[in-house]
C-alpha cells in the first residue's frame, strides 16, 4: 500500500486525510523530515501560503521538501498549488517551482467571495461525465503556464484550474472538501505508477 504524506504544518490537512480514507493507502501527517522519508507521495494542502512559507522556513524543512517534490508525485491544492508554482508574485511566499506555471494569489476575491461550482473533469478521470463540485476559497488563478508541457485537466469559465506536469498535480480549488474522491484517486494512481517504474 502506498504511503501518502500530507504536509501538516498549516491548513486543511485533516480534510485531505479524511478524503484519502476510502482509498487503499496509508496516510501520514508530515511534520518532520523523518515523516517525509516514509512517504511515496505528498499533498500540500490549502491554507495560507505566506504562513506555510514561514513555518517551512522556521522548521528548516525547505530543502528537504524541495528534494522530495523534485523526485516524487506531489499534489498541491489552492495554497498548495501556490507553493508548487514557479512564481507566486509575492516575496513573502517561497514556492518550490516544480510546475511551470505562475499564479495570482486571491485572484477570485476575498473569503466572502468564496464559491462552489460544478466543473467538468477531463477524460483522464474516472466517470468524467459526472460533474465535480469544486470549492474555491480565496483561490489562486493561474496567470500563465508552459503550454508545451502542461495540458490543463479542467477549467472554470475558460480559466484552467487543474494542471498536471509529469509527477506534479496542481489545483486552484479544494477537492478535499467534498465527498467525491475522484481527484484523490487519480493522485493515488500517479503514486502507484511511480512505484512500479
Ligand atoms: N489565498 C491563500 C493563499 O494565498 C490560499 C487560500 C486557500 O488555500 N484556500 O495562500
């Protein structure tokens, strides 16, 4: 069974833990380098990327997380996407730059302007004909991406919101806040594929 780590310094890591519960995986809330060493893949949750950066630096975890995300499957949701991006346009955020896209933080508005929307997943996902309920909370919007290497896997109002580049999956919204496990299941498949190679 693969071990899926969830970075548990800040944000909604517990919701990811619950979302993974129906899947055939072991989960681990990651707070230390030793935790990271036990994982086959990592989720960086939603939360607040400026605070996450402070905590990662405070616990001196930046270099270890960087080498992990450079060599293993990783999924970032919302603030997690910001942390994986190439450019967060904010000097308070130190992203890992493992996916070739740039983000505008909070581009969809403030907490009060949070919203939910039905989106259509690309055919790479199970039963993609069924809509996925996407929850956006102070969500980042991707302002540019490497179109040669990244095919977006879903859009909302013509703006892409799910991106995959090799081992890296990044989403503007929170798939962990609904009961629909298709996106977590897709990420677990990415981990399984990396283990059989
Ligand atoms: N606005 C937050 C940030 O910039 C992200 C919000 C979220 O993860 N729901 O980090």
